[in-house]
């Protein structure tokens, strides 16, 4: 039985979840006759069904290889006596969505959940990859609780420009910063533009997509060893075929997401997120996925784990390499083996095998330039840390592995931008009163703001400072940052400005103190003055009055709750 009380281990195929006409036999008769319109034989219609979520879209470059993957999944299902049926859901191409892809993650999760539940399938293969698609699919699958296997599209290969290896999208940001600072000209930046994202697949670094692929594998929801296979590698197609072949066996074993997403597997995923130096979005998405199974992730627990989990992976944006290096270095198997003493080894995967069994196999080749040992880590402590204080009572996130340690203990003068529009209007102005040791603050960009928590936390260095060679400053906001970005950037400040959080009370010239050693973020303004400001701060920005925008604004939760909708959390 799954958590909906449905018997998921006995295949029902086309007879599962009949359309309600008040006559079950008629419903099945009608369904079979309409299925026959698609040319299926009786033999095929008797088979158990594996649904395949097809997220190919002309608006999603990362998913350009999905049709070929779906074909390979189908081969695997057919070979094991199942009937594969693919169906579309929303697809989220990161850079094609306005105002920000996060706003549509919950919509895709609802689409995925409801289509899994509403249509007849004994198991489902979720084909996804771009940043928000894997979180959305895992959130939806966790709620639908049908046997589910994630197949990621895999990372892009790197490109080359004038002898230099390039990969989306850490290098996109590095070269753009050089262009803003007039270190490279328009001809060069245009030439680079064509060499940053050159193949099918997801961003080539340890950004959000790669982080989520590794988290999916750690949760046991992909086939072991498949998270990092490059999108163009023939092994990616073999992984797809094997995933299709595994699907009905996963159903037979009754391995639904409820069995795999447990407190222990979530803690394993947190360890992996920290050891990867993974994306700050990873904590947001993992919190949302876990929340669908009633599991919470207190940010103070994140800090305990972070202090005892070294960063072992040398990939951009934290280090040097790209996902293709991670794959050839040994991939997730090598990383998990290194982390084994810190992991709950009894957790299972979709194969039914425990993590302990998997890792007991003889160690494979490991390239230590990319995957370090715990004794000689890339960094001694985990990549992410949560900060608390009067500026972020509900917490904020800093990716310390991608930040400048020289800025970890600092008190600085606030330079405030009240919205994304204000930021765009003034950041490069000659008259902006800003110094290199100031702290840039962006307000009103959190989940409930009209901006919808975009990846704007990577506030650009003001042009006049960039041109003087300033490459990093402390930047604070209630929004997010791309997993491919780097810098001393405090994100996800909770509560956000739009619901009266203290970040919205900061004024130009206030002093802010950051201490990574103490995990604190404080606005050095006394309580009386903050009380006075709270009474005189203008009302929060108007919200959409209709449609999905209204649903989102009314129900999205804060970052520490994964920015999921309140009505989609697991019921008590
Ligand atoms: Fe799709 Fe980066 S744009 S993963």
C-alpha cells in the first residue's frame, strides 16, 4: 500500500484509476476501445504500464535530448514485459521564464503529482534535468507516492574558446564580470557567448541541476551511478534503458517515494549537498521535497552537519573542474564511498539495494584531483552555512565554499536597494555612494514579493568598483542565487521584506555585522528604532489579483520551508 492506501505492488495496468461513469466494467471497456485507437494490440493492453514524464520543450535547451531518452526508457520497459506510455508535463527552461523559474516549480510539481495520480500507471519514470524540473518532479512524485524513478538528462560537455575550456554557467558570470569591468571588449564577449553552452544537457558545473541530480541519487530515486553521466555519452542512453527496465521491479518491491524519502535519506542528501559544495538552491529544494513526506530540515541541523562534513569535490563554482570531470573521476559512487562513515547505510534505492550494499563493492578508480579524501578535503567544512540574528530570525544561507574568507568576519555600512528595479536603475550610477567594504542589501525580492525570489542575489559589483578591480563584496538579499555563481553572498533571508522582515527595515548607512564563525547576521540598529521604522515602512507591494500569480502569492511559504505551497505539504 502507498500512503494514499493504494495497492501499488500488484500491477493493474490500464484498469488502474478508472474514469468514473458509475459503471466500472463500462469504464474499462471504453478505455480499452479508445486505447485501441492508438494501435495497441490486446497483448500490449494487458501489460503493466510504466508512465514516462516527457519534458521535451522548445523552450528548454537542457532537455533537447529528452526524446531520445524517452525512446530508450521505452526499450527498457518493453524488454521487461511492460507497456511504456509517455505523457507531457510543464517543462521549465531556466533562462526562458519570467519573472523566475522558481515561481513555476510548484506549478510543475502539481502538474506532475496530479498526472501521475490521475492516469493509469503502475510506475513512473521522471525525465528531467534543468534546475527546477528535478525538484518539481520529486516533489510531485513524493506526494503522489507511486513507484517513481528519476532519470536526469545529464550535464553538458564543456566548450572551448581560444584554448580555454568553458562551461555554463560559472564561466558565463566570470566573463560577464570582466566585460562589465571593461577587461574584455564586445567582440570577445560575443565570441564567448557561442561557446558557453554547446551541447544538450544541464549546466556543466556543480550548479543547481547537477546538485539536484546528485541529491536524487542520494535519496535513492535514480539508478545508482547515473547522476553525473554526461548528456551526450552513450552511457546516458543505457542508463535510460536500464531505468525503464527497473521500473516494474521497483513497483513489485513496493518501493514508493515514501519508502525512500526518509529522515535518514534526507540527512544523507544534506551530507552530499555539503560535500559537493552544492547549490544554495539545493537546500531550498530538498526542504520542499522532504516537506512533501512530512520531514522538516531545521537550519540549525544544517549547521551541525556542515561543521562535520568536508567539501570533497573540486568543481566550479567552488573549485576548478566540470561535471564531465566528476563523472570520469568516479562520480557519485566514489563520493558516497568517501562519505560512507557519515551516512546512514541502511537507506535503499529504487533497486531495493541498500547504500551499504552498493558501497561494499570494490572501490572503483578515483581521480583525487576531483574527488578528495576526507583526510585531505578540498575544504574542511561543508559548503553551506545558515546564519541567524536580528536581520534573519528565520535564517539565511551563505555558500561559504564559494565565498571569500577575508569577508567572513566583517562590519560594514549598508547600501540599500529597495527592489530589483531600483537595483537596475542605480547600481552602475557614477553618483552611487559606495565603497569596497560596504555591504550591498537588496530588499523585496523574496518568495512573496512580485519578483518571486529570483536568482538576483548575485548583486553585481557596482561598475565603478568593478573597474577598480573589486571582485567581491558582502551582498545580502531575501532572494536566491544561481548554483553556478560565487561570491560572499547571503541569501534566503527569512522572513523576507514583503512580509515585514527586518531586511526591509535596513536603511542606507546602517551598520551590518556578519560573522561566519558565529553563524550570525545582525543589523546594528536598536530595537526602539526598528520598532519605529516598522510602523512607518510603506505597505508591501501589491500582489496579483488573479490566476496562478495570486495562488502563488497567497500560498507560497518562506525559504526556510522550501518555498512550497502551504496546502501541498504532507498533511499531519
Ligand atoms: Fe538548464 Fe542551467 S539552464 S541547468
